[in-house]
C-alpha cells in the first residue's frame, strides 16, 4: 500500500522509518497537502498529514476522485480536516494520544522560562552580563492556575502544577477528572494568575481568549497556549499586553501559523504584523508548535499511525477513526 506523506520533516522520516511498517510504502513529500499539491497523491491509497496540511471539502473531493481511501493524521487535533464533509466519503484517522506529557511539560517549560526570565538570563550570561535587573519573576507555589480542557494533556499539566503547590481551577465541557475543582469559565478567568489552554479547537472554543474574556481576568495574568492558535484572538491578546493587563504570554501555537511555523524565515521580512509585534514584546515567548517534539512522542506517533493504517487495511475497525460528536 502506497501512502503520500505530506509536509515531511527529517524527524518524521527518521521516526517512521524506525518503526516496523511491512506492506506500507511511504512516499515522503516536503509539500503540504492543499488543492495545488493534490496531484502528488496520485497512485496512493492513502495520505498521511500533519497539523498545517489542508483537507477542506475541495481537497477531500479531489482525494476521493483520485481513489484515495483514507487520511491518516499523524497528530491528535483534526481541525484542519472537514470532518463532516469527509463522513461516508473517506476514512479519517488520528493519533488521539502519543505523549500528553510532552505537551504538558512544554507548557510548564514555557511558563517557567517566561516567568523566571530564563531566556533573558541565558542571553545575558553568554555576554558576561551578570546583572539581575529586570529579571524578577514570581513564585508558582500558592498561585491559582486555570486549566481549560482536562483531557489527557490538561490532566498531565494539572498534575505538574499540583507538584508546584498551585491551586488548580478547571473548566471542561465534559468534566471527567475526579480530583479536580471544576468551575465556570467566568470564575476561572477572574481568579486565575495563570491560564493554560488544553481544549480542542472547535466552533465553541474559537477565540475563547478574546477581548471579553481578557476583560474578566486579573491584571498580570499569564496566558499559555500549547493547544491551537485560534483559541486565542491574537489581536485582543496584543491589546491586552499593550494595556499591561496581560503579564505574559507563552505561545506554542498561533492563529496564522500555517504559512510560517516549521520553516526557517530568518532573514525574511515577515508580513504578519501581529506576530511580529507579539514576538517583539519582552513578555511574550513563542515556540513554533514544538510542544509535541520529544523522542517518545515521535516514536509513539509513528507507531500509532502505522497501526491505524494496518487496522484500516485489515478492516478490523480499530484504527482510531475520527467520529463526529
Ligand atoms: P483530549 O481529547 O484528551 O482532551 C480535550 C479535552 O477538552 C476533553 O476533556 C474535552 O472534554 C475538552 N473539551 C472539548 N470541548 C470543549 C469545550 N468546548 N470547552 C472546554 N473543554 C472542551 O485531547 P488532548 O490529547 O488533551 O489534546 C488537547 C489539545 O492539545 C488537542 O486538541 C490539540 O489541539 C492540542 N495539541 C497540541 C500539540 C502541540 O504540539 N502543541 C500536540 C498535541 C495536541
């Protein structure tokens, strides 16, 4: 079985070639899946895609007309696939869990780096500047962290926060954790010193952080987004930072990341003024959708994706098919 593997990076190739994949031939392509790159999937029975590939209605129809039978997402989120349009036409599979700890630990790494100014100190000491001016942070112990989405990653993040002696407030549309204090979104916004997003992107969570919710937050609140960019209205976030309402932002994802993240644009003039302004802020830390990037997660992604494809071929139904709620 031949599979067009879009948006291939060297670490993808390494991890997929490491896992046993007898009977499956990957055609590794650097291009992202879009209406323009569809022809690259010719002769393939399936496509394997990542977070910034596009599988909208037009692309899905194109894939179907070429005889492509399935879309194997090598990630958890599937907001870039028109699931409703795909239903009954093409099988969509994903990797529901690979290492929730990879993402939760990255969220905490960003938070600690930002609040304790580690990135600033690193640059200073490399230049033999041992001054501490402007580097003071705050203790996490005793602070309130608001967690939106208490699934696999949110729960792992909550456990880390509890280890720091933090008070945890949580909001989830389907609250399911027993040892977590659930509250309304409004209470979470008004009482949290730190807010971390771990819910999926959908029509209900789109811009959950916007002008209105920011108005309800404490002055100096720290926002962490390792989930999906469009959970945060970036323009409202920027305004909140300029007004000194938001104390810091840690962003592993960005609403308009598709044309930028995962590529090297050093030396280029970036057209996105909002991102450029955010990056220029002393209290904004941006990583480019890196939270999943650990050896353990990459191996688990490759293993589950291959198992999904094998399950699809075998027709055994155990292939992590995305189902519409
Ligand atoms: P999960 O499915 O285990 O948990 C998601 C939670 O969000 C569930 O508890 C669900 O009930 C809740 N939820 C659903 N709708 C909601 C709503 N309207 N409001 C509040 N909560 C809602 O997913 P998991 O594995 O914890 O991943 C969470 C998100 O993290 C993914 O959707 C993905 O967008 C993001 N992610 C980011 C990565 C990165 O590298 N930055 C890597 C992997 C995932």
